[in-house]
């Protein structure tokens, strides 16, 4: 029986350290982490690896329920898959586990509340944007990546890894920017080339 920690943040500029520290303190023998959206399971290879290797009696540990996913149905499906393998899911904040029937009910309610809260936030954001547009003060969202610098460095002969380090993003993001602009993507490893293909 193993305690397996899973940590996730949505973007490359977010920090995993807090989650990793909590999971280590909880005694997780194995911890997998990734920087990917929790909107669905696409691209969540570390989570897929955990699910593949779960054994009866194992415990999947996350710091918060939304680290498993942002959609209640998807989270419940993940929990169901764990249970089918005879494994348990434990959330640290608030502390609840699927080991007991009541814990499963609490996780379901927490997932529903979290999803409802996200919908309320989106509604408030949309209302705020509409108000700003009506007042003429809306400037739109800012793009996270410095695409100008990425393209300039690429044209100067810099490789994707060097550009990623300089700009503070992943190689995959560099590849996507180059792909958007139709730039030849030199220096890409074969496995990266497969990942960089649009879905």
C-alpha cells in the first residue's frame, strides 16, 4: 500500500512548491506533479500515470479537491476509477477521504460547491468586463507570453530551450508560438515534435 501525492497548477508561471511541501509532510512516498489546466484530462500525463499504477489499498493524496479537476463530473469519475482499483482518495484541505461512505458524500458536495463558485466568479468577471466596456475603460486581457522576444531570439538562431529559459516559459510554448507564426521549428526533438502537433 502506497501513499501517492498529486500536485497540479494550471500555468507554467504558478508555483508547485506549497503543494509539494504539504504532500511530503503527509508522508507521500511518491509525488507526481504537472503544470496543466484542470478543465479536463487532456495532457495530464502525470495523473494518467498515477491512475495506471494504482493498486488495491493505495491512496491518492491531493492538497485540495480542485487539484484533481475543475469539473465535478470529471472529479467524481476520477474518484470512481480509484475506487474500482480498490484505492482511496484523500484531500488535505479540508481533510476528507473516500475510505468511509460519509467521506465520499462530502467530496461530492465539495466538488459541486467548488464548481458553482467558479461559475459565480465567471459571471462576476463577465459583468465587470461589460461594465468596463460600457464606460470605455476596458483594455482586454494581456497575453502572458512575450511573442516578440520569442520570434526575435529564434530569428537570431537561438534554440527553443534557450528561448524558454530566457522568456520563462516551457519549450512547448515556444514551439506553439513558432507554429502560430509559421516559423521553421529547428532543434525540436522527435518526442517534442509529436507533442507540439495541434490536437
